[in-house]
């Protein structure tokens, strides 16, 4: 009887031991599978964020087009601090506030792919290109900033398919209350020729909205396809057209 009990106990211990080994094997397999799947999931997430960013830019483009239609083809953007308040009225409003009635969704102003280490996070993640109006108004990115309102006039855009209307903003020096980003000169995407660049937000690409409302991704500045100027193809570092 005692022998049978001992035999039964041995078999039971053997089963327990075998079950624990099986569990460890399953855990190891799951760990391997997770390791294999994580890069794919990360890429899928990045693609989804890039698509959402494209959607945001396109919606902002539609809003600006409608604002242009209602305001003789012009929109005012502010440069310099203090930044325009979201509750401000008149010409002190940010371009983001001016187009908000056509959007009614604050989430559209946020780029889902911006790095989490960009702190403090700002409420508007896209900049409006007012480079030429800014320079014509007396601003000089090489020698000093100029505050005030600058008018982007759609009627002066010679090639809407190439004119950069908006892109993703990677300027870490921005005030967290800045509702009116217009810093194509100081962005850190690498398109500005700025030495202090950061990784492009979409696996080596940045999204650009053009004045004809198409959105395209670029890994570098393509002079034949994009421009910051009304009537010539060039990046921001080119001289002011005569």
C-alpha cells in the first residue's frame, strides 16, 4: 500500500514537473513571437500616424481654401511672441483660430507622430508658410525676428501645385502657448538647412500640404516639386525675389 502511494506521488510530481516545463516553453515561444511581431506592429502604427497626419493637413487645407474664398484670397498669420490668444479677436487671432470655424475639431491641429520627447507639447503642430510675406514686411531670419501680422495672398501664388502651404513643425524652441506657428525657417525637419535637425517624423519623411490641396511626403527638398516662394521654385534660404 505504501509502495503504491509512493508510486502515485512520484507520478504526480512528474506531471507537475512536466507541466511547468511546458509552461516555460509556451512563455518562451510567446516571447519570441512578440519580438517578431513588435517591429511589424511599430511599422503599422507609424503608417497609421502618417495617414492621420496626411488627413489632418488635407482638412486644414480645405479650411484655408474656404477661408480664402470668404476673405478675398488672403489669410493673416502672426509672427513673434506674445503668441495670439485662442480667445483673441480681430487681427490678433492666430491662423489656427481663423480657420477653426471651418473645422470645429481641435484634434486636426495635432500631429500624432511627433516625438513624445518634444516637451512642452504645443497645441498646434503644423506651420503656415508666410516666408515671403514675412521678408517683404521687413523680417529677416538671418539677422533678427520681426513681430506682427503678415498676409499670405493666394492670388500671388504662381504654381499652387508646388507652393508649400503647410507642413509639420519640429521647432523645439517654440513657446508652448504658440497658436500661430509660421516657422518654416527654424523648423528642424532638415528642409530648412538648419544644423540642429531632428529625425523626420514618418520614418525619414515629412508631409507637406500644397496650395492646390494635395499632400505629399518628402525626405529632402525637391526644387522642381516644391517651393516656399510665390513665383519661383526654391527653398527658404533663397534670396527674396525682386
